[in-house]
C-alpha cells in the first residue's frame, strides 16, 4: 500500500510517507472528482524535513509537503526557543490548494455523494502562532495571520463566479484578502471510565484596508465519552456561526465523514450557522477489532439563504438531515483503520474508509 522512510542528514531529519492508492481506488470502484489521465494523480503522500538546531540556538525548522488525491499543501514553520512559562512562538507560511466541495459541490445519488462544482480554493497564509503554556486541564493557542484566497477552476485558472454565474468571493473579484486573529481554547479531562473535552474557536477578521473582510466566526465542539461495561459511548456536539462579511467558502458545510454520515460532503447543507450531533457506541469483537453503532444529525438552522449566492438552495440541499449505521475499527501498531456503513434519511447507503493516528 505504501512506504515510510526516515533519513538523517546531519542534524536534519527527513520523513517520507508515500501511499499508492491507484489500485486501491480501482478495486473499490470509488468515484473520482475528476480524471486528468495522469496515474501519478492517484498517489498520495507526504515529505517532511525537520531541523532541530538551525542557527545553533535550538531554533527548529519544519518544512512539509502533503499531497492528497485532489489537494496539496506546503507548510514552513520556524520556532524559536522560549522559557517554559512564556508562550511559544511559531512563524508559519502555508500554501494549499483544495476542491471546495462542501459548499459548491452538488449532491448526487440521493445525497449520498457530492460531485465537484468546479470551484477550488488556492490559499496563501503567513503569520505567527502563540502556544500558551498548558495550565491544569486547559490549553490555548492564539494566532494572527494574513490570508489570500484565490478561487480557481479545475484547469487552474482564476475565477470569480461559479458555474451558475454567482460570485465565489466576498469582494466579487478574483481573490479575497484578510487578516485573521484566531483564539482557540481547549479543556480536556480524562480517567479510566470517561473523558470530557471542550474546544472553542473564535476568529476575527481585521479590516486593515477598506476592501479586506471584517467578520466574527466562532465554533464550539463538546465531546463526552463514557465506558459502560465492555462498551464505550461517545457523544459530540458541534455548533458555530459567522456574522459580518462572508464569502461562500466560509460557510459551515454539513454532511460527510466527521459530520453527518450517510451524506456526501456538504450534502446536508451549508449555512452561516450549524448544529451537529454525533453519537456512537463501540463494543469489542476481539483484541484488535471493534464494532460500532452510530447516529448523526445536523442542521444549518435555517441560515442557508444567508450565504451569498445561496448555493445550498441552488443545489437542492435539504438544510437538515440524519444518518445512522454501523462500522468496524481495526487497531494496529501503525494506527486505526475505520470503515463505516451509513444510511441517510433518503435510505441511500454510503461506505466510508479512514485511517488515523499513523506512525511515521
């Protein structure tokens, strides 16, 4: 399936992880968003270069490149050493390209899959991350970054309107610029029988220039896990909203793996607000294999028509939906393999595959 390799060059370390998914996708007959005829496009992987002492003062430099089937990202992070009781600084530059399916994609097969809407996002960001020292069960991260977002079509050309002729940026032009101040706080508590986690993200757009976006966007994720005999029950609540200036790609996309299973990515809805509830019960089948039963539901709280261009209405998204199903979890020394079999409110079935916590 793939290969992993670590190479040491002096004090620098190079981690290479390549997965060959060409034959896998063909065997599973998974649909592709677009086919450019290049077999290398079906190779996913990552390359990471780490230097622990760049200038002799314990400065750390990380350069990584990640390639997916339809997206790619380049990240450069420079970290200066600071005292443990001070916030740790990281200077970060990132460039990424990914398809915007959650908002501009259109549902197909009774909302069980999402087709490409021909809109991709090319993002460039540069700024500073401040990781506050962990205090008890709380941790906090603050960042301020400049972001440049440029929508492109499947051929890589800049666009300012979607296939229906509606703007895909807030400015109405070929790109959006913004300075975003982001605060993320996380509370976590765990013991042998249960765990609780609360994450709050707040983003504030700062209009340094008149045409730059000004907005406030918040997202809350609350999770609770409880061990009941040999089984484990997990519940998660996700909510969010955005006020002020807004581009369509900033909408909350509802549907898909990690949201409402049984639907394609964003096939439930895309709005200024969202509310998603996930519940899952896992039970052991063997030492390394677990079974699961789950139910998900989500809604845009009637905010889909407040998104510029109302892409949810044009694509016929219901705005709310629920899915349920079962799955398997296989634990190994390289991570957890997951397969879910879900049914949505239209009784259309979807299969999800996932791999998490890979060891490089």
